[in-house]
């Protein structure tokens, strides 16, 4: 495990376009250049640790590449790459004392519950509503306007596949295609307001622009959290299992300058229960699977703790299991046992109550009262041994799919890891 500490009292953090965005506890937003972090680690700790930083955190996609796995299959290369771990233990911790740059717009109103960054849009779910501002680190960052989409408390926001979804508990689950959020749909205040998203927009007033909710659609009556399962949506409520909203989607260019086609969600079907399907998937006896025999009682009392795209992490008594949920074109929703993940005894995770889970490319991050563990198909290991105020992962990103950003009492920790195949401890 590789941990990089950034001192400060932080509430939240995101990794986006070679930058670290940090929210202070008063709601102010700061930015730290990853290249600056890399140079500092190189100068202070040397090229070996700087290389680990790049592969395990800053360019985590390199770790997942076929070229890297090919190199690591060579004993002499693997030995050199893991040398610092073997010399100093299975965990490495570094600290960079860098002063982030404050972004000069007013703080988002209310208490920040959640955030999301997607397609140069920064979404913030707060006690005062759902807000959006534009974020592009290659342009001027001062004076970014805030646009308000919901004016009631919003607990969770997720953005992917050109869609934004927001959970507002008893006020419901809300959705809108991101492509509809254009400048001509805003209600302006008394201040003169230049097109907030245009190429030539300058001199933005530090004000909140209110947006009519008529263009956001309520797609479920209650929602405490939501997340993507491939292009579909899972709606978490007080029930032990989330509801499933199948996506209506199209494939095309999201804007005229886009280089590639991508999937874009345009709406959802009515929410449906996947409880019975999940119970059956958990109850199936692997030794009799081909004959379809099952023992339904085994699935009773199951609870979905979270998902990593289509993989659901399910708690049943003192055991964790993983199932897959899917809804392919022209097929009904299906839930099946995941063949890669074995059953996990809760005592192997830590034994205490699981507070939350986060999605990683290789599995799940699990938050306990005083630690954070990672569960993958091949192992379980602790990556953080302190209480965490906020855990952020970036499963949908290209560069940081297996990275954790953990806000603690006195610093932000960026955590990466590598699993080895020689039976030794995980790094």
C-alpha cells in the first residue's frame, strides 16, 4: 500500500484532469497540480518512490495496462519495482507540504454532503440544494458561477454517461441529461450575467444563478443515495436492497467537438425491485447449479452494502458475497453470482460494523469505524488505520480507477496499492 499525505483540514477531495481538488471545512475550494506533487516527491524522496507514486496513484491506469503486467512478470523488474516495499515494509507513507491554490469563487451555500466532477462540470450536493459550476483547470478559475438545480437538501449526486442524478431523500431521486443544461435555461438575478459556459465568458459575478427545476425529472419517490450500474441506475433507500432503474440510452457525440461516440443516458424506466433476483442468486447451490436446484432460505436477510458498477457487495449474516446485476439490450434484468469473488468472512475485513462502501476497479473499499480495507477478488487488506471523515474513489475515471482519497482529521491521504502473485503480503 502506498499513501501520500497532504496536510490540512479537508472535507472532501477529487482527482480530475491532473489536479487534486480539495474542499476545506468551511466549504472553500482549492486546487493542487499533480505535476507539482510529482516533482516534490522526486526531489524529496528520490526516483524510486516517485515512480511508485506515478503508477499507484497519479497514473493508476499504467498499473492496469498489459505492458505493466508483462514487465512485472519479469522477476528482476518486479524486484526493482517493489524494492522500497521490501526494504521498508508492506506500507509506504510519504508527506508533501504543499500549499494548494484557492479557487476564487464564493463558497457553495450550506453543508457539503457529496460532490461529483464530470465533463468539466462540478456538482455539489448540500443542505441548501444541488449546485453546478464549470471546472476547467486550463482556463481562468476565479469567479466560477454557481447554478442551483434543486433548492431542497440533496444528499448524494452522481454524474456519468452524460446524465446527472441526485438523491434528496423524501423529496425523491432526480435526473436530467447533462446536455440539456444550457445557458439559455437559467433565471438571472439583477446582476448582468455573461453566458456562463461560452468561450468568451469573462467577469462572472460571484452569485448563485437559480435554474428552474422543470427540466429535472423526478424518477423515484425516495432516495438516500444512487450510483451507476453500467449505464443503469441503482437507487438506495431504507430497504435492504436498492431499486433498479433501467436506462434509456443512445450512442453518439455528446457535443460537436467530441472525437468519439459515447453512451448517453436519456431517461430511465420505472424503478423495479431486484430483491427476489438477488435472493435467488445468493441461494443457488453451486454444486447443483446446472440442475437449477436451490435453497431459498440461504438468501434471507441479505443486504446490499454498495456496488462497483455492475457488481453488488452483499452482506448476509457474517459473510460478504458479490453478485452481478445486468440488463442487456432485449433482455430482462438478471442477477448472478460473481465467479471471481469468493465468500468473505466479516472477521477478515475487521469484524466491526461496516459504515460505508466505495467502488474500485478491482473491488470495493470498505469503511469501518476506525479503518478502511480493500476487498478484491484475490485478497483483503487494510489501507488506512484511522477514522475517516470522507472516502472518495474514482471508479469511472480513466487514470484513478483503483485510488482512494481519504480525508482524515489532519490531512488528506491519497492511497494506491498493488497486488502481487507470489503469496506475500499485498502492497
